[in-house]
């Protein structure tokens, strides 16, 4: 089986456009594909075997010629390509570009989005979550750009407040911890024990594990103290 080339995408794309009444020609000016139908604005398609930033840049440049610009890539099997397709369709919509895939095994051409103006919808739910986390976060304990591993969240800070109290006061009732450290969800946090810091001594009473005691040493960083 020969290695696929970008030129392999052209015949299926040409046939697809011709079926819709376009006259299609390749390599016109800087464009890979140009299609014209009557007095309508031209359609430009840029061909690549896979998604890349360079392909997006090319398509943006073609928008100086026409609003109807598509990026076309070879369709691949697997979840990795599906995710890349989803992400790039979302990007293309924001940029006013169209996205086409070509399955080289049978020349299937599929249009995933057409060029056009795009206004992103805001999610009030996600915005609310973002602002609640911001408000609950004590200090600024993270470094911008760090990986998600070890990220300090408001939930982690609340858990550490509970651990600090248990470290100083010993095993205590959940309601007492909640009141003393001003963390209303203290009982649930200790019961769920996501970090392995807590252990139930008896019903409603929680103590600190050795792992929880170790976490106390990092409390200044996690709680955003100087």
C-alpha cells in the first residue's frame, strides 16, 4: 500500500464539488482548490493529510479572497482523530472556516461544518463554577501554567483546614470541625476522604491518618500563606 499524499485528496474533493454544480480547478494562485458556481463567490479548499496550525494559517490567509474557505484533511480511524476533529471543528467555527474530511479508502467526503459567522454561547453554569472556585480559593497557591497534578483547589484547601484542626485537637465530631474551621462541608469531606487524610474513629467522629499528618507540613503553600 503506497503512502498517502495530499494530492490523493483532490479527486474526491473535486468530484464532491462537481456534483453540486461547481467548476473545479486545482492550484489556482496560492489555493489548493478553487470551485466556482455561476456568479457566486468562489469556494477555496486547502488540502492536508492532517490537522496543523500551518493549515489553519493558510485558510485564514485565503479569507482575504473569499468567505467560503474549507480545510480538508484525510480521515483517520480511532479516538485520537475523533478528538482532533472535534477540537478543530470548534476552532474552525470560531474562525469562520469550514471543515471537510476525506476517507481515502473509499473517497467518502464529509462536511463537518460550513464557513460562517460564529458567536460562542456562554455557559452560565460553567461561569458560576469558575467564580465560586475563585471566591473560595484562599490566596494564590498555584503557578500559572502548571500541570493538573498537584493543583491546589478550594476543596483541597478546605480538606487541609479540617486536617489541621484534627492535628491540633485530635479526633473530633464532624459538626465540631465544620464550626471551628468554617467549612460547612467538613463532615462530607472527611467521610469521602479523597486524599487519604482522614479515618472514621467511630460514628460521626474522625481522626487524622499518617498521610494527613504529612500533608500538614505543606499547609503554608496549600493555604496560600506567605
